C-alpha cells in the first residue's frame, strides 16, 4: 500500500512528493539518526566481491554530484529499462544527497577510485525501506550487486527497518542478485511481471535496534 501511494504522488503530483519527502526526511532522521550513526560507525568500509573486486564504501553525500552524473551518463540505455528510482541529473541527485531518509552508498574500486556501483534504501520513518542498486556496465557478473545488497541489509536491518524490493521477473540478473544476497518472500504479484518482495531477516535483532 505504501509503495503504491508513494509512486502515485511521485508520478502524478511531484510537488506534493517533494513536500512529503522533506517531512519524511525530518522524521526519519529524528527516529533513526542515532541508530544509523552507530551502525555506520561499525561498518567495514573496505570489501571484496566474490569476483575479486576490492571496493571502498562511501556515502552518496560525500561524492561530488558531477561524478555521479558522469557515472549514470556512462551506463547504456538498457541499464535503465528496469531502473528508474529517481532523476539522474545534478538537481535530483543533490536532493537525494540532502535527504536523510534516502540511504545511498557508492562503491569505489580500490586503487583507481572509479565508481563501480550505487546502492540505496529509500526509507520511510514508519519503519520500511525499498532496496535498489546499479552496477557499472564494465563490472557486471563480478558479485558487486550481491555485495551491495548485503551492505543494504546490514544497514537496514541494523537500524530496525523492514526491507522490500520490486523486481521484474524479466530482469534475470537483478532477480538472481536479489536472492543470492538474501532470503526473500513474495509479498505481491504486481502485474507486468513485477514482483514485490520482502527481504527475510535470518539473524536475531542486534542491540542497536533498541537505541534511542
């Protein structure tokens, strides 16, 4: 229900969505800010994918907007067939960087500092989040999508969110990376081969969830 309402306002009344985003950002920060700081303070910021790519984890807010615009511009049109979570121009990216509820992170390859992946949780102060990702076209099939999903799970579950994701059954690579990183349950068949999934938490809650 929340997913449908959010997309309705985002697509039909973008000015109303901007207001909702501001309100949600404020209350999300109020409710989860301390937990997020604690979880992120304990993150391993240097990671290696199963394909042998070593990356550094960096919050989107610390990445120059122009670099992110270039990253998105360098991806083929096919990459956007199933991936349209927001605008990819500088104005929209700056809004996301300021949004406390949009938990977005970037993978930079160690050594080259090249941006090779983008991962996010579009979160709501009521306690839910929607997971998304994009891996650079030159770094596909190296385990980065799975690594990014695992990172989003660590952060989302670490602060006490329920994590959801919409996937098209036609997007085989994305579907496989989703289930490789997580145990999933089908919440709803949405038509056009889209499926709303919930990531099932398998580990017991950490003490962070009880923080205030």
